[in-house]
C-alpha cells in the first residue's frame, strides 16, 4: 500500500459487517434524473460496495429489499420520509426505511450534488463501521464555499509544496487529461470541497490568457461532475501586462472595461467559473495602493466584472509593510476601516492568525471586527512552518482551536466564518493545499489527514478534530478499535508537540531564512526587520517576548475589549500565548511554579519527549498496519525525533547565549555549540 487511494480504499469489511453491508446494498435504484454527477455517485457506490462487500450492486428499476435508493426531491417515490427543506442545495439524508413494502436504504437530496455527498457519506459510514441497519443521518454544509488554494506555479513548482510537483500538467493541457485529475476530484468531493483555486496567489498574468483559460476549462470539465468549481488567482496588474494599458488603476474606466471583457471571456470558456482570489499590495504583489486607492477599490472593480456572471472575489488580507511597527497589527489597520465598503460579492480572506501560519497563533483580530463584510478563514494545510511533510503534525487540532476561539464579538471564529454571527449569506473557508504528484499525494501518509480534516471541518466547523481523526484512521489504516484509538491519540498529541519543540509559550517565526524548516532564532540580518526571528522574540539579557500591550505595539487593543483586557495582562494571558503579547523577565513566575527560563526549557524538552512517545506508540502498532506504510511512517518519525532535538538544542543554545543563565538542574546541555547550529545551510530546501 503506497497511500495513493487515500481514504477511499474500500478494503473488504470481513465478517458480520460485510454480510450486513451486502444485505443492505444488493441493488441501486435511481429516482433521479441521470446527470454526470449522478453517474459519478453511482460509480463510486459500485466501486465502494464491490471493495467493501465483495460484489458491486446492479441497477434495479424498482425498490426491492436491500436496495440503495438514490432520490432527488422532484422524482422521489411516495413514502419517503425526508426533511427536504433542511437539506438545502448540498445536503443529504441517509435513512434505512421501508419503502413500498421493501426494506431499503435511501440516499436523498434536493440536487445531484447532494446525492453525491450522500453517497460518499454512506460509504464513509460503511468504512468506519457504522451500524448500517440503523442508519439515520442528515447533514448540510454550514459554509458555502469550501475551497482549496493551490500555490502552484505554471512551471509546476509548488510554492511551499512538499509533495512533489503540481498536479496540473499545464504543458499537456487542455488535450491530455491525467486520470489523476478524476481521483483528485473524487477525494475532494468525498469531503465536500466544492472549489479549487488552481494557481499561486503570487500569480502570473499568463494564467488569464486564452491558452491558459482553455487549460483551466479542461480541468473544470473534469471537476464539474464532482461539484467542484474552478477559480483563478488574478494578478492585479494584468491589464498592463496583458492588455497593454498604461495603468491598472481600479478607478480608471479603461481598466474596468478590460476586466469586464476578461470576465466575459472567462465565462465563455468556463460557464460556472467560481471567481478570483487576489493577493494585492502584499510581499511585492501589485495592487490598488500603487495608484493611491484602497483594497475596497481594487476588490470592487473585480467584483463588478464578475457580478453579472455570479462570480465572487476572494480578496486576501495578508498584508504587511517594511515600515510597520508591528507586522501583526497591519492587516487590521488596513482592512477594519473598510468594513461596509466592499461589494456584496467580495469576501475578505483572512489567515487564521495575524502573522503567518505559525505552529500556534492567537486568532486573527479581524474575525468579528468587520461585521458588514463576509470574512473567509484561510488555513494552511501544507506545513510550511511545521516541519514540511517529514514531521507528523495533525492539523485538525490547530483548525479546531481557531474555529472554536471566542472572538469576544458575540461568537466564535466559526460563527463569523459560517455567516451566522452577522447574517452573511456568502461564506467561505480556504485551505492552502498540500497536494502534489507524490504517489501518496501529500508528501507523507499522515499529511493526508490534514487535507481530510480541512475538508471535514470546512463542511462542519463544529465537528470535532478527534472524531474526524477517528474517521480518517478507520478509512486509511485500521478499523480495529484499540489500534485506531492509539493512532488517534498519537495524532492528537502531535500538534502540541511541534509547538513545544519549535515555538513554545507564544514564540513565533523562529524559523531559519527562506526555507522555514529548521531553527534560526539568531537570524537578524534580513533586509526587512519583520523577516527576522530576533524581531519576533526580542530576547535579550532582560527577558524575552514581543510586547503587544500598551507599553509596546498595543496590537492587543485590536481585539474585542474583553479579550484585549485578558491578554493585556500577563497574569491572565494563557501560557500558550504569553510571549506573543508580553516581553517578560527570565525570572517571571509561571503558573507551574517554574521561572519563565525554566519553563521554556521544560517545554522544549516536553516536545522532544512527546515525539519519542509518538515513535513508541507507532512501533507498537506494527501488527496492525500493512508493512509498507508502517515502515514508511517509522522512518519519518525517526527523522522527526532527530529534528525535534535539533530544534530544542539550537534554540536552547541560542537563548542561553542571550540570557546568560545556567541550565536548570538535570537538563542536559545542547549536543553541539551554537556556532555549529548557525553554520548549517540548506540551499535547496523544497517549496521556496
Ligand atoms: C507565506 C509564504 C509565502 C506566501 C505568503 C502568502 O511564505 O510563500 O506567498 O505567505 O500567503 O506564508 O501570500
């Protein structure tokens, strides 16, 4: 097993479960018009049942005992007990019931997309060992647009990609369609992901030219039956680069006309095109500020072009400039005053935290602070700052922590994102993909779980990361309860472990230059202050941490008053966020009774100990897992154990050089001296 099949493996259930499934899926009855999406649902059910139960169901014209009935509202047979109105456009109901005298299972939905999601949900129930005789589930997504963002370049290099090259073979498109595109669509549809942004936010204008639109249209054609729309990252200066205009000023009539014509052209090629994702005036990308305009001016111009076609603009709020006093405060400063100024088809896309996908950040202060604007949550599935694809870190825990965070504005981040807090009909959640050409798709077996968790939590932001992990393990590694639970425990410990061995206590951005993989807390030579780890930790003889209270940058004041008050005081700031908000002396007393210095070192040690424990737990599972994947994960965990030590030792060596303090009793000194860690060079790290 090389992991190619992801969570759609459909291995024989065996025993009573297999007999039960056979009895409940003898035949397929279609009470719905035939569409490519229904075909996809039927093909998946046949494939799944063939694998799980050993025999594919035949199509049957009427409800016979043991049939699986796929019904949409318009053609639903009399006697179906389905709460249609609750299901919306994409929801489904799964029910075991008696229909026309026969004991059947019904998969019901208002649309064929709902049926497809229902088919995948039924297969998930079967794969995770649910009692198929008593099935009664209904679900509808809480967030409207559930999107992958690919940071894929047209030359197939994936920015921050650690799973090989881009799946999109732009050179061979549109004529040659890699069969893998279908498997990609199946995997996403199984989670409810309904949109994909094909190209990097650091966009080339070329992706908007006719030849590339034809290529994107070919991909859209493959994805359409699976309910997945295609979106593109748009380069703001495209009217200059492609259109020969002298300006890309969003208030210039010629520029507006160019975008309108471009949108018309796109919709001729891709009638259900989703819209544009835009990174503007950020890290050197062009944008409206180049012309003295603001983000709303830029976003609204594109929104106007897409509006007649039903498209949306996802305008990113990831901005920071070299002269800012605190990079964490800039997005709020630029965007919050624009609340209410964006067109109705604009969504502002905000990263989970105010810096950049760190192992832990407090939630972004924009959540809850722009009630008149739909805000999308941008999560990073690819682990740019969490050990790439060689470290095992289950991100479900991180995603859940962000979604459940109370914004202090009357609801959690989840309630902002699903639109319920401020009654926004347009809602979105985005994940920066970790998918590439590697056979296992995500660079490691366990990184598949992060794609899976993103999709499940995008569909239901209230889902539990632990339950999602259980489902994933049952679908990928094992259904045996003891082994499954052991793997889940290991996954749930992994996120805190990486925080501990990389950036404990609210520290952030200690990664070495460019690659963001290994430790570089000493780095202070980059051209911009806010690229340097020393800027973020501010460690010196006197102490450590970034003062974001009133005596410092006061970024804490961007949070709702109750949260701001709590986090402005080190005594009420949770230890996990302490050094994010406070600069404190090394002797500061921690709730544990240790000094800050001792606590820091203790946490680095705990991170390494947890990784060692993960290794032991995995080793004990040898009999439960197929040899190929067991051996592969074992090797990866050994790398992680070595590199967790590298992180711990390099950071302790550096912080000790700054604090001048002796190591607490019983702590072994770093394996090497600081100079040795500083001398390491990684010129060809992936994903740059
Ligand atoms: C950072 C990445 C960079 C991205 C940028 C972004 O290092 O490669 O282009 O974010 O989100 O995390 O635009």
